[in-house]
């Protein structure tokens, strides 16, 4: 459960903004989207390898 402490005279908009930021940091939405479709472990590993090669290439060319 996410708890957002609200100070006196603090607007609802500010409190809502704090809540949204905390909620985003928990990664709930990202995890929900990931679980919506099943991906075989072999496909998942392949994607990780492709991503690692991409990052390695970016670092090698000093873009990152």
C-alpha cells in the first residue's frame, strides 16, 4: 500500500502528483504489462542477448 503524507494547506494536485510518482517507482504497471503475454524462456533469453549486444555496441561507439 502506498502512503502519501499530506501537509497542511497542501493542494490535492500536489498530493496526487506525489502518489503518481511513488506508484510509478514501484513498477506495478510495467510488471502488469509484462505478465499480460507469455514469453518462452528461450525467447526471453534471446531478447536479453540482443539487448546486451546493442548496449555493448553503443558503449563501444561512445554514444552512451
